[in-house]
């Protein structure tokens, strides 16, 4: 099946067809949701991702297709997986350890795209199954709508912000830039202190429908800029080259003492 990048207009049009109303700007209901998915042994544990998909339509079956692109891979020509049968009105499905059980991959992480004919709600839990005690530590991650992505805009309105970060040796902060388009994304990422002073800027090239992970923001990625301990810090993420690419992003913060993570989606200044 052909994989073509959606447009904001097309996504809103699909949401407004037949019985569906356009989603509110802050809703996660979308025809194109993007989120991380993993099956990997990482620096702070053994991680898996479970995904839930809900069809909120009251009378329409919803055709759903899944695409998974490992980090650093061009996902343009990767085949999707169709969920069969289609989701009935108001139906939900659970996809446990989605990377292994649905894409037959292990020890990898990447960008999951969930596409619906009509609007969907997509949520997930990426959790740590390692450790001496039974149970898990998990982080909720919503499917980020395509309409929340930003294109090139050389102003504050062209930035996505990840706020509330702390430079603490007990915490490991990773950040991710996602490219939901079919062209390469040149992404800029800035580390900014509480007063708005930019400590450093990195530029990354992210392949189509893929993602770039910044490992250990304070301990490695931006360590050469010598950011002081404490915070609050933030990351600014933006499209650095006007070629039609768009950007989404997030950060994960893990307590290295427990392996307990949480996720901070990157947010635009305005809807």
C-alpha cells in the first residue's frame, strides 16, 4: 500500500466527513497519530510498548493501518499492517508489545504511525519490565496528531518546546525528534536555561517517517556546553530547512535509581 505524507487540510477534512466533527485543537483524535514504540534493552531497563486504539465513531467502521519505522531508517517504502477486521463503531483494541508481536522486531525502537480512515484516539504505555521485583514502571505516550506538527517558520511560532527539564545526575533525559513527512527533516534543537539563554544548538537530519534520538541530553548530547546543574531547562525544536518537512518531538526523563520514566510531549506556542 502506498505511503504518502498527510496534509493538515486532508486530516481535518477526513475528520469532518459524514458523522465526524472536526477535533478540537487540543484533542488527540486524529487520522494520523505518531508515537514512539520500543522493544529494547536500554540504559535504564528492558522496555516494551503496548498500544490502545479507540474508534470514537458512532456509526462508522474505521479502517486502521499501522506503520513502524526504526530510528534512522527511511520509512517511505515500508509496508503497513492493516488491522482486520476494521474497528467497529466505539470499538477499542489492545496491541501488546507492538514492535515484537506485530512487526516481528526486537531490540529496536522507532516511530509508530497509526492511520485511520476516520478519527482515532491512540494511546500507549512504554514500560520497564527489568528489575528484581515483579511489575512494571511505565510512561504514558499519546499519539501526537499530524496537525500538531510544525513546518519551517523562522520565529517563536515555529518552535516546539519541551519544558521542565532538570540537570540532575540521578535523572537521564533523552529527547526525540520525529519526522512525519516524506522528505528529509533538518531539525534544530536548542538547550535553553530558565532565563531564555541558549546554551547550545544541535542540528540533525531525520529521514522520512523516522525519528532521531538525543541520548542523555545533559550527560552527553549537550555536555560540551557545560550546562549548570538544576533547572528548569527547556529544549526548543524547530525545522531548520524550508523543504516541506514538519517536526514533532518529546523528551523522556528516567530516574536512574528506580528505572521509572515519564514523557513530556513538545508543545507549540499556539494551536
